[in-house]
DNA sequence: GCCCTGTTAAAACAAATGTTTGTGTCTCTC
DNA sequence: GAGAGACACAAACATTTGTTTTAACAGGGC
C-alpha cells in the first residue's frame, strides 16, 4: 500500500505521541523515527517544533470550527422566528454532536480531547495564544448563546459555572486513558468517548441550572 | 533576616515553578538559581528530580491527610447512632472546610490545586504511582462515604461524575488567577477562594444528583 | 591539636534535545 | 537532455538537561 506522504505521516504520528506523553516530553527524534521519516523533515516542512504542535491542532480545529459555525447558524435559524432563545439542552446537544461527528476515522476524538486538555494544562504559552487568536471568535459566539440560554443566571455566576464545566470536560477527557483503565478494572465496563460525552451532558445541564448558593456567613 | 535552610528554600521555589510551568518544563538549574542554592543541592538532599517532585506534594498532602482523616472521623461519629448515611452536603462541606483550613500561609491553596491538576495531566507516571500509594486509602475512604451518600447512583456513573467534579475544582482553582482577573474586569466583582468554593458547592451537589442519561442510540 | 559528619561549592560528565548544513536524488519544464 | 526546484538523507552543531565527582568548608566531640 502506498504510504501517505511525509507531512501527514508526521502529523499522524505526532498527534498520537503528543497525546500520550505531552509536548515537552515528546522529542522530534521519537516522532520522526516512529513515523519513519528523516529527523530534519519536521523542520523542513513545519519550520519548528512549535509550528508542528500548532499544525496538529489546526488539522483538527479548522474543520471543527467550520462545522460548528454552520451548526450554530442552523440552530439559530431554527429559533429565529420563535422569539425564544436557543435552549441550553439544544445548545449543548449541538456542541457535542458536532464534536462527535468530526472524526469518523481512527480513535481521533480521544486523541483530540486529550490534546485540548494538554493545551490548557501544559505550559506552551505559544499554543494558548495561537488558539485564542484562531478560534477566539467561535468561543465568543458560543458564550453569547449560552448567555441567552440561561437568562436567569447572574453574569458572574454563569461565568464561573461555565468554566467549572469547561474544567470538567477538559480534565476528564485529558486524563481519559488513566480513568478508563481504572473504571475498567474496578467495574469491568469499557466506555467509549461517545457514550461518556452522552452520559455527562445531563450532568452539565443540571449543574448550570443549580440553585444559587445562599449568601455566605461572614467569617473573620 | 535568617534565610530558611536549603531544603525548604528548594521546596518553596520548586513548588511555585512547577505550578507555573509544569514538571518537565522546569529545570533543576532554574530552581536552584532562583532559590540561590547550589545545583547539586537538589540531588544531595532529595536524590533525584523525581524525588523532589514527590517531596513537594508530600509537604502539602501529609498534613492534609491527617486533618481530613480526623474530620471524617468526627463526621462519621456524628451520624453513627442515626442509621442514616452521611448526607452528600455534609460530606462536601467537610471536604471543603478541611481544604480551606490547611494553609493560612502564602497563597498555597492555589498553588497546591494547580499542582494537583498537573499531577493528573502531565505524564509523570511515577507521581501518580506515588500519590496512589501514599494517599490511596484516604481517597478510598472518601469515595466509600460518597457511595453511601448517593446510593441510588450506579457505580460507574458515580465514578465518572466524581472525576467530573474533581476536574472542575482542580481546573477552576488551578487557573484561578487568570479567571479572577477576567471576572473582575468583565463584571467588576472580586471573589475570594472561600466564597467561590461556597458558591460552587450547590453546583456539585446538583451535578451529582443529575438524572441518568437515557441509553444512547446505537451507532455502527 | 585531630577526626568525623553534614553540608556547600565548582566543575565536569554523559546523554538528549531542537536546529542547521551539505549532499544526493528524484521529477518536472523548457 | 540540461537545468531547476522540491524533497530526503546523514552528519554535525550548539544547547540544555539530570547527575556525579571532587574538593572545600564548618562545627562539635575526644
């Protein structure tokens, strides 16, 4: 069979290795030897290791951003004539459906989610800057819809809860392999990412709609 | 003023740097030069970089484990005669109270939470093994109480929700500074860690008690 | 005095890292 | 078929990494 070309062989190998070990812990030599390409190929095609990392993300996120923008267009259109806002359930359903639809090849979803988690937790300031610059507007659009979906929530409360839930997703998915191993050992159940996302959606909905905490008793 | 001794100077510096950049991204030379100690001091006092990382965690977790065990003793005693299980709210209240009581020095809580997050997300297999070995029993005790507090939840569902919530807390508190800055800029509200934890508790309770998702439509 | 022990200091070590260089080898264009 | 451009390859380069070695220093007990 014809091997895919050098660039995609590097990307394929790099994304898996990055997801397994993190960025700093994965050397170019490990990548290139496993991908059966020359060491210098990375610097030739991508320029630097940083650019390679960004390219790995772009290959996932670019199609996702397009799909998600389109899905949000459709969603807003459906609720345009009714004067209602897009309900929270529908918004989350659209998000998860778009995320789950993207790959269809390999177990790329797991890899992608793990990479997202690493993007937050690893240092890699250049990566955060890159993601903010490339996909910041998409995030803004989503949060605006979220705002309209939960109008009864005070601004700050929604802000904190959003990041609370964001943290959950990133944390769970970035540590997925380890957690799944534990779950399999303890409960003998091997769950797919699809199913996990599906099962956690009501948890997010309920959490966003939780009652506001009573004012805290003053201390000190 | 008398400088603290070499060992604690190393620990103080290392924990901050680790929290800022991660473990692999922080070199011993950065630590020792910032701590104003000799490079070889780390290997002399701790043996290796791995052992230093573990020591940073032990300095936080050892006192916490003692306090939390004691707090759980008291909590169980209070509910011993009543045949009821410890309610979820009380369990979470005990946990957050213990966490908040420990430090009182530096802004160590924030740093500690960030380290905990890194411990999960970074490779560092030795660290996970160490934490499991040293504090596994405390975690087991807590999850057992959690199990009794949510008897209607299937085992695996509780497992995943627990880690879901764990992720939230770690994520929020580890990125606290950045998030708080945004919140202050956007909403003009500066919230304390205490208050944040207080306000997020009902979110956790509600999330744990969320309805089970309906079975997922089969695909491929 | 001397020796022993615990600690610090400077230097060197071996290994691993990202990147660059020079050369060879195709393939397409004129 | 000659020349050019794109790519692959091996080797070397300059740093940076964790760790070890060796010597120096300080203090207390005999």
